[in-house]
């Protein structure tokens, strides 16, 4: 079991308030990702759950028990650190076994569990090596092995993939997700990479300046962002925001249109309809075309087209938003629901 | 682009390295050679390099005139004692400064180091009077105390930089793994810190062994370490270069042997933080 509930959690360092009233319900077995820009408090929130920091106020419940005064080791959680934090003087076996050794398990049982964990992570040939003799991906696996071998109530991941190169990151992303589903253990995962968040999470917590902006499934955040921040943060390329008269036409202070929901047409045809503009930069990726269109008073708008679109810098175009996929926000930046 | 290593460059740098190495080592070599000359030969101008009458007479004279082993024992006790006590104080101090720093930690470190900025002779009179009134003159315990206090700032600084290099994450990982403070110390911190502690203490031992200002001023015979033993062969009785050299050779021999065996640790200790 690994049900984690945060009730009115506050955290201040001196005068500085890092976490402002966090309320969350993390269901047993789910994969929850904390995402947000750097400095938003996502790592602090994870460390509060881990017990590596003390809360200033509020409660953290694990399976219904308030753990704010329980030391980290007794919370039954295990953590994978960004730096891996392997014990450099111990072999891979020693690293994975350390937690079990501290728990006082008998040696044969430790060996059995360590070998099972190593087999799951393809680490068996490296059991007797030191961390410095391993590649980055292998070290990452050892760190994960150390976490799974203790059969915790929940895994806590603190940006575990950010030190890996792009290809390895995609591969480890899948491995971590697969492993979590296979073990059916609750996972809380911190990242600043929204692609990681979208691909791995069952539910995402978007944090900004110590506040939970929205908590929902990846598609919920994409389709129904609660406010301007979430709308701008989730989705790549970023959502276009247009304020002023075009927005008031739709009864909003600001309207948001995702780059993939803007139709683009050469300026000649259908004159008068849509927003006129000039292509300033065109990026041709083959599978997609990203166009950065200077739309005068509306600013620079991004358009994403599927496949190849034969437009170049300097071409005059017209952009028309898909009204069904338009997001409307009031003057406080909150989403207006129909 | 990597620089090409040509044969000529290899030869030049090898020769230069040996030349400068020889230059630095020459005074020690000269001292050892002189210790095997007669007093007369030691004064000869031009000096003879290797072709003189070799004699061990100086060593015999030195041993008969003063008690080498007493002074050597004093050196061991004073250098060893001050190192052990410095370690007992500095390890916990540096530890807490590295792992539980407060707003004042930086200031305290600087203040400690600032005590080394004053020339020792500036406090000679007050320290001498303190020693006199406390009955510590010419006692081993007095010298242990003063050398320990003198080297403590450097020991704390060095240990602090070592401990700082131990990533916090690893300690937190150990806490998550269920290690108690004691087990965290024994299984995780100590194994990672031991090379740093060892090289710091080794350096401290060498500094204390060779310390000559306080030992010369605060001891005369009973507690006098090898530095005093060497000094007794210089000025007052006239210049006995051969005997002085013999005494010096005997005094540096133990520490030279120790340094030779620990040179890897020492180099790591001295360059720690500068190169990673």
C-alpha cells in the first residue's frame, strides 16, 4: 500500500515561503509527476514527503498515518537521487544490499533479493563492480535497484534522468514506467521536463512558485488547462496567447491557441478571414513544420503543421484558429469554462 | 588539438625535470655527504664532492655527546601527541561545519585561519610567561599543547574542504536506506573520509615534527625534540658542520622514510581541491 495525502503542507526557509498550502491525494499504485519551472518547489515538496526536510505546517499522511514526525527511514519510502548518490566505496551488490543490511535481514535473504533486483535491471554481470566502473545508465540502474529492493510503499524520484544523454533518457523513461507498472508501487517523480511528465505520468501536478496550479491527467492538462500558467507550461511548442480585441470578441481577456490548432493558408486565398501575418522563421523537421509568424499587433505566433508545408521566411500568410479548440482566460488568467 | 609529443620535447622536459629535482634535493644530499666527512674536510674550499675519506665518526660523537634516542622519542611523542589531539578536536569540528553549517561558519573558519597570519614571535613573550607560570617550560605536555593549537586551524581547514567534497545526497541516501547516525558514520562517511583524514594528519605530523620556533624557545633538554638536538650543534659551541650534518641527517631520517611511503597520500592532500 502506498497512499500519500498532503493536507495544507507549508514549508518556509526563514522568511522565504517555498511551499504554500499544498493539498494532494496520491493514490496507491499511481505514477504522479511533479512538474514546474526551476525554483517552483517541486524538489522541496518531494523532500518533504521523503522526510529529508521538515514541514513548517500541515500534515503528510502515508496510508492514513501522519508521518511529519517520523524519520525518513521509517516512512517506508525509497528515493532515487538526481546525482544517483551511490556509495562510491561499495560494490553494486553492496549498494543495493545496504538498505536491507540496515534493516537487519538475514544474509541469504539479502542475497536472494539483491540478485532478483539485479536480474530485473540487467545488472547481474556488474554486481561486483564499483560505481566508478559503470556508465551513467548503469549507475542509474543501480540507484533504481537500491530503491526497488526494499519493496517500499512508494518510490520517490528526484529528476533521475536529467544526467543522461537524450537517447538513453528516452530508453530509461520507458524502463522506469514499465517497472513501476510491473511492481504496481506508487511513484512520485520530479522533473522539469514536460515531455517526461506527459509520457510517464498517470497524473501530473503542475507547480509554480510554491503553489499547486493544477492536478490532473496529462490529457486533462493539455485539453483543459486551469489557468494561463498551466496552458503555457504544458504542450510543446508553447501555446500562443492573444490579448486585446481578438480576445474580447470571444468574451475573454486572453485567448490561447495551441500551435497545432492554428490553420495556415497563403495570404491570397480567403482574404479577410483570419489573422494576416508574415512567416519570419520556418523550421522543417520532415514530420512537422514549425512556423514562427509575425502577426503584427498580435505578436509572434507559432504554428505547427503536420508533414511538410512549403512556406519560407518572408511568405505572407493568414492564420485562423480552430474555435472548438480555443482556450479562453479571464483577466486574472483563470480559464473560462463554457 | 592535442600537442604532439616529439622526441626532442621528451628529452628536454626529462632533462629539465631531473635538473630541477636535483637542484632541490642537492642541499639534503650535501648534508648527508658532509655528515660522513671529517670536520676539517667539511671546511675545505673547494669542497670535495665524493672523493674524501668517508667516516662515521660524527655519528658516534653526536650519539655520545647527546642522547639521540631521548630527543627522537620526544619528537615522536610531541608530533604524534599533538596530531592525535588535533584530530580529536578537528574531525568533529570540521564535520559539523561541513554538514551542519550555520550563518557564522564561514566567519569562524576565516577567524581561525587569521590566527595563523600573525608571526609566532609576536606572542612569544606572553606564551613564554604563561608556560613559565604554569610550569610547562621544557615539558612534553606543554609542547604537545602549543603545537596542537598552532596547527589546529590548518587541520580544521583541510578536513573541512575534504568533508565538503562528500556529496550530501549520499548521506541522505543512507538516511533513506535506514541507517542510524552511528551506522551512517561507520558505513558511509568514514570510508569516504578516511583518505582525507589520513593525509591531513600526515601533513600535520610532518609540520609538528619539523616545528622549530616553539620547540627551541620552550624546551631545553628534558622535553627537547630533534629540532633542539640539531640546533645544539650550530652556534654556541662554534661551527661543527660535519656533526651538525650528522645530527640533521639523523633527525630527518624517520620523517623522510615516513614521507617516502606516504607520498601518494601527501600529494593528494596538498593538491586537494586545486585539481579534481
